[in-house]
């Protein structure tokens, strides 16, 4: 990829001269101390993190949604092998448990920050909210390659992975310049979605009256919920009992974890056992058994404490999962239904209304 970055002095009317870093270690230290050069909403949780293959990840970060980010640094041109290396690192991180992630941060804080600090403390200080280990998402690891330039082969590979398979991989290009004995660094993203707006700091406040819904994966399929108008939860009272909070007339915003928001609608009926719910289809009532569903919602239907429960919803706006909306700063929670009282939730609802053109 031909990427030309020139920085001009407006006072002297001349370009700054190209300069060099002393090595990848200098770049690593710079980003460790100023991760905002990549993203102001990332928290560095590890440096030179060991992998099972014996290699080391330059930087490991976390965002406020609990997603992990592998950062691989290259001072010069990126050969295509670096893409495979980043994916290999991501696969290694994908098996890290929350306990391993917490331990990594403890080691990092001691070795590089020279202080005793837990991941919980660092997360709370960074984002203003407590870290719930349930949101730590090691299955959807993001990858960022930081380099001065990229060869055409790497460009083709990354474009293909992002566009065809929705792999969350990106490149940040940097250039170093010098002026009057001082050095400056500029950077540019290969793809626009890597640079996102700062997230609002969460704080306790008044509930805005809007309900958050987590539509889990597994046997559930969003296409079914979108087509027939419902949300669901099951697998034990822990997951299904929050559905009972919803009453006819309540508005719900539906998020597929680690995918994004896919719909908003109004509750039509209270929570009902999946085996008992009925839908009006082409003028006649049908049970879930009678519908051509993609998912299975009748597991453990003979046990009310473990059965799936359904809440019927009249959708105002839905999008396919492939068009789900996910932005930095959006609220996420493991509960099937909740009533968030944070600025983060207010920001999420306001932003979704703008994107989907939802009027009051």
C-alpha cells in the first residue's frame, strides 16, 4: 500500500524531515505509556506476553467492553507473515481464562508500572465502572499491527479477512519526523473503524426508562426473533427470570453479545413458557413447534426452572446480525434483561436512535 505522510511547518513553510525510531522497543514503550495513540479507550494489560508457542505478544490490551486486543509492532515494512503471526497470537489469547488475564495484569503492573495493582482497580480507574469477569471476551480477540508501511500481499490478505470473514484485524501506520532537534510521530489507520469516539465515563444516575436485552447465541437464532417478534432466555432461572421485569408497553433494545445491537421494539405480552406461547401467523395461531424455526427453543420444556421463556415484541426497527451496530462506548451486560443506570446506557440509546432514525 502506497502511504505517503508529510508534515509541514506552517511557520517555516517547509516539510519536516523524516526521522527514525531507535528500535521496536522504543515504539513499544511509547505505546505502553501512551496507548491513546492507538485508541484512548484501550487499557494496556500486558507487555511481552508469553504464548504456548514460545513467542511473545508485544502488547495486550482490553477495551471497556471486555474485548482483548493483540498489538504486534513492526518498525519497518510488514511482510505478509506478520498477519499469520497476529492470528496465531489471537488464537493463543482466545484460551486465556479471566483468572489468567487478571494474573497477566498483576505481572505487568509489577514489572512495568512498578506498583501493586489489580486488573479490577485499573479497569475501575480507566472506565469508572467495576469489571465483571463475565464480560471478558477472549473469544473475539481484536488484532492490530503497527508498522511504518505494508506490502501489497499483506494489504490483500487483510482486506480479504476483514471483508469476507469479518475478522477484526487492522493496521496502524506511523511515520517519524524531526524538526529543530525534536522528533514527531504521525499515524493513520488502514481501515476507518479502528478509530472510534471516546466512550463516556459511566456513573450512577436516573434510569432512562429503556430496557437492555442480551439475545444470547447457542440454540437461539436472531432471524427467528426478528421474523416472528420475540426475545427469549433460558437454561436456568438466572437467565430467564429477568424477562419477568418486562411488561406490555416497555421498550427494549436488543444486543447480540460481541456482535452488536440488532433491534428495538415494544413488549406486547409478558414472559411465557416457550412451550405455551402462541403466534398469529397468516390469520391462525401457531405454537413454536409449528413454526419453521432455525433455532431450538423447547429444550427442557418439561422443567419450568430450566425451560426457555419467550417475550413477544412488536419491532420498531431491526437489522440482520451481519449489520449489527457496535461502537466503542456502547453498553453491554451478561443479564438477559436489565435497567441500566449509567451514562454509558444513555449514550448507547441516544446513539442508536440517531443511527436508526428512531423518534420519540
